[in-house]
C-alpha cells in the first residue's frame, strides 16, 4: 500500500498528457490500487505537487528547476514565471531630501485649526521629516474610469464557462487543494468576530450551538476562499487550463474604486512657510551667550601651562599622557557642569523676562545657538593646542651636544623620561622615538577628543535630542595640521642627542653581542692552571666596577635618559662572565670527582659481582690482579689533584652541600677499596674449585646422551616396514628431526665443555662417536623426507587445479627426487626394511613420471579454444577444462593414451603463443 501511495505521488503517474484510456475490467474482477490511481488521474489531473518542502506548489512548477524564493515570487504574477533572482538588477535608492513637516489645518473651523498647528509646532522634534518624490504622476478620475472599462471589455471577450467547466472548477477547489497546505485562520481574527456578537452568557444552549455553527461556517468560508484564490491563480496560465480541461471560469463582480488626484498647492505652501523661519543671528539671546563666554570661560584651557610647568618633570611617557588626560577631563567637566548649564540659564532667563516664547521653528533656533557655542568651543581647542605647542617650543634648539657631552649644558626641565635597555646586540630607547612622537601626537588629539560630543543646550529642554552635539575642531583641519607639524619639527631637533650619547657604551659592545661570553667560552676550552683562572676573574671584576660608576640620569633638553636599568644589565652580564668561569671550575671539579668516585664504585661493583660462567670467573680474577697492582695507584694521584681544586673553590665559590659530600667521598675511597680487593681474591679462589667439579659432571652427561641417540638409529636399521602410508612417513620424519636436534645440541655442548676446559687450563675431551652418529643418520633422513615430500606434492599435482601448476618446475622436482631415491636404494641395499621403502617410493615416482607429457600439454599457456577442440577430436570425448579442472580429470578422460599427439598440439600452441608475444612487444615499442 505504501508503494502505491509513493507511485501516486511520482510524476510519471501525475502526467497531464491525454492518452488512450485503460481497457475495461472483466465483470467479476476487483480493481487494484494502481488501477484506481490511474483512473482518477486520467479524469482529474493533479493541480498541486505533493511531498514538497514548500506548501501549495503548483504542479506546473514540476518541469522547472526553481529555488523556493523564485517559486514563491512567481505566485504574485504569471508574467514573472521565467524571471530568475540572479538576473535581477540591484535597485538604486532615491536620494532623500529633507523638508519640514507641512502644517496640519483642521477642516472644522479656523480656531481649531490654529490650535492643532500651534500644538504641533510646540512639540518640536529635532529630526527633520524625509520623503521621496512620487514615482509617477497622478491621473484624473476619467483616466481611471477608462482603464477600468478596458479591463472589463477584455474579460467580457472570454467565453462563458460551461457546466463541465464549472464542475471541474469546483472539483479542484474542494478536492484538488488539500486543507493541509493552507495558512490557518489567525486566532485574533476569530476573536474579533466573536466580539461583534452580543454577550448572552453561557446559560443558553441554543445560542452556544449557533455560535459553534457560525464559527465552523467562518472557517469553512475562509478555507474555501483561499482554495479558490489558489485555483484562480493557477488557471491564469492558459497551458494549465488546457491540461486541466477548463476553458473558462466564473467571472467575479467588477469593483470600481477611484482615487482623487494630488494637488500642487500644498508643496508650495510648505516651501513658502519654511523660507520665512531661518534668521536668528540677531536674537538677543545670542549676545547674552557671547558675553557669558567672554566674561567667564575665555581664559579656560584644556591643558594649563602653569600646571604643566609645575609638574614633577621629567615624566615617564605613560605618566605624561595620564597627566594630559586628567587636565583635559577636568576642563571638559567644567564645560559640562558650568558652561552648558549657564547657557541654558541664559535662555530661560531671557524667555522669562521678555515674556516671549521660543520661535515657531525652535529646532532651527537651537541650531543657530549650537553654531555660536561651537565657535566658542573651537576657539578653546585651538588656543589649547597653541599653548601645548609653546610648551614644546621651549626645546626648539634641540640637543646636539657636539663631540663631548656636558650635562651642565641642559639646565631647563626635561619633558619625557626615556629608559635605555638592552636589546641584543643593541641598546634601545624605551619607548622608542616613534612611540614618543605618537604619544605627543595623541596629546593634541586628546585635546580635540575632549571637546567632542558635548551636548547642545536643547537636550535639556526637549527629550529625545540626546544625540545632537556641538561641533568642534577636526584633526584634519589645516590649523591643526600646522600646529602638529611645528611640534614635529621641535621633536626631530631633540632626537639627535640621545643616539650620540650611546657612544659612551660602545666600549661595552662585547657584553651586548655576546662576544665577551664567546671569549670566555673559548678561554674555558683551553687548558689553564688555577693561577690563569684567578687572573681572568680579577679582570672581569675590574670591568664591573667601571660600569657601576656611570651616571644614572642624562639630561638632553626635551628628553632625559634613564640608564640605571642598562647599567644594572651590563653589570649583571659581567657577573655572568665571572660566574661562568667559576661554574666551569665547579662543574669540572664535580665531574672529575664523580669520575673518581665512579671508578671506585665500578671497581667495587665488579669485584663484588658473582660470575655466571667460568669465563666470567677467570676474567674477574685477572681484573682483581690488575686493579691491585696498577689502577689503585693512579686513582690516589687523581685524589691529590682534587685537594688542590677544592682549595681554589673555597676562595671564589660557595659550594653546595652535595659538592661537599662528593669531595668527602673522594677522600674516603682509597682506604675502602683496599679492603674490598682482599675479600674478592678469597671468594674467586673458592669459585674456581666449584667450576672444575661441575665440568666433570657435564662430560658424563654428554656421553650418556650419545648412547641414547645410537640406540634410536639402530631401531631405524632393524625395523621392517610392511605399510608405507602418509602417517608412518610423518612419524618417521618427526623422529629423525628430533634425533638431528639432539645431535646438534650435543655438538654445541661439546664445544662449550672444551671452551671451559681451555679457560681452566685443562686438556680438552674428545667424543669420536658423535660424528659417526651424524653420518649414520643422514641416509634415513633423506629417505623419509623425500618419501613424505613426494606423497604430499603428488596429491596436489594430481587433484589440484592444473592451471596453477608449472609443468617444467614439477618435472625438475620429479627428476631430483628420483635421483635421490635411486642412490638410496644402492646405499641401503644391505638393510631389508629401508631398502624396501626406497624401492616402493621409486616405483611411485616412476608411475607419476608417465603423466608428465599430459601435464606439460594441459598446462601450456598457449592453449586456445581451437587447441582444446583438436584435443577433444583426438580423445573422442569433449574436453572443456575450467578453473577447477585437475590433472586426474584429464587422465580419467584418457588423455594419457595420446601423449605423442598431445605433445604435437602443445608444441604448436607454444609456437603460436611465442609469436603473439613477439608481435605484442613490437606494437608496444612502436
């Protein structure tokens, strides 16, 4: 059933083409689900698609590939059904122009109209209305009537719907559009309808039933209207009408609505009124605001020179910037807390005393007030910038001190404190001159920034005007650029002296570029006495005193160089050089002492070890003798040198507790090692006696093992083999492998015994029976190994797929096994049992050798279908080998009787195969 529903939704069953009808069913036949679907679609083709993500998709859209946006946009008009979103041009927005909102005059009486007008003017809003010009000109009522007449005549030309058209039309409205694709009725709309009903309470059951029926009727009419709209839209396409067999549909009642034209007089009055309200510069309030600024705030500055000169100069750049920010913030607070409230007070006082209200266009009046206050604010900013420029111009002479620096040459207060710091291999200024200039530039910008976003006075009079601010100076204005450029020139004049002063530190360059460290490293690589190390340490200490005596502050006009951190860094580097020398001696002494202790520990560990073999025991005996006579005296000399190094380090270094313990261990070892040597000599002598006893036991055990192997070989000679099968072959081969392993182990054991006898300085033992047993085992091992190999391989060759076999390789293996067995029949002729086995295996090999011609023929890679046809004709039965065919299958078909003829066919196939390969090789080379 689910499959049939899916087939119903498929487009091949929803096709609209009319074709021949289905043949009638037999009288007693029950129609299937598929027959019902085809019959239903042949009478009423579907109007909407099913199983789509977008609801209410017309069926006609199935033949197109459109995005959901294009498909939805297509619902507005069939004329845009071929329009693509990618082909739409970007809309150019119309430039808006500002205008004053037109005065609203009531249509009742002049007095009332004036009241409304005055009220709207008093509720002033600083935002100006914006409007766009109309896209097209309005048309007259007669022109609109003509357009509606033409549309009605066009609809009247369509034929009237027939009864069949109306039936199909209403069928698609009621059945073709399912309710699930419709937008549900908004709950608010139903609530609005219910409010129109009288409140009768819930007691009357008939009224409640009537309300429920009316609610169902509203929902039903709502769904019917939506369905009809969808069907009407789809039937606007002529091709859909033809597909759905609907020629015409009922025409709706024509609606006539005429819109009145727009007059031009309103815009004229609007412009005329706007032009009469723009002159406020001579208003008395402007004069009062000017006097208030001159009398109370004209001397105000964002940065006060007297405060700047009284500061604790020089300042660090961050401190200087913080000082400027505080100054600017204090002035800004004074403007916000005093100047702006005073301006508001001036306006309120004038309005109260003159008993006059604000102008009709109050927002433009306050714009004029804001322009005047902006001029005051600009003058404050520019004068503050000029004062800061004057402050820096005190140092316009620069700081080029010539060849020799004299700190008495620069007596005026410096502005910025610049630190000197190491940045290997150079000395850098912190902050850099670029950062210093950026800081000075930010000082000017901070003054400009502090004057920004000051609110206009009307923010206190009208709510909603918080985003209107006074205009001030812009950083891009020529006057600002000129001031900043002059300050930059003064700054550049003061950037000459600091780099020149760095020549004082040129003699310490080797400390900065690690040359001094490299020299010390090279010095330490050489061999020096303790006196040489002492002289080197004293020269480094003298350099440290010289650096520590350099000045900490260096005044240079605008700048003051702070060198304390640099001097400390250089002193620290000299300390590192001294520490490098001392640590080298400490580490060298530590390493030498560890080596001495390690040697003593190695000796102790070695002589205390327990040897696992005779070789290790004799080696330990030799080691003890050499240590007692030579090594111990060398270690005593090294201990004396350690005493001298310790005396040097006690003067120049502070040794750790571990180093003191290490030196103590070095001085204690000579006494301890002599006691250990005496104990080890006694222990080794006892172990030698035990090794000699154990060696004699091993010789006895080896002799017994060889006798056991000899008895097992005698069993192979005397046994009679009545049954020679695969199991007996495997058992005999396994026994022979075990005998071989025992003989190999005996050889290894004999070599080990002889080696220990040599270490203990004793005569080596001899076992001539061992080689005899090895020689006796060889023929039996060849016999049974060859027999087992032929037994296993012949099974594969006969019953396995012959396509995987190599006839030439098999032939060589058969010849090798036959020669081996033939030689064994001669060498074992005096032994009845083994000789019988050899003869039996030889007969089996000879029997299989008769099959080699057939095997060579069927395994020929050049055999084709025509060759197999020739073989079939010779044998007299069809020969059709497959991938699983075996040699036994070919033998069962009687191919062994025609060996000569098969060899001729094989030779011909090989020749053809060789020619094909040669031709293919030539084609590849071309």
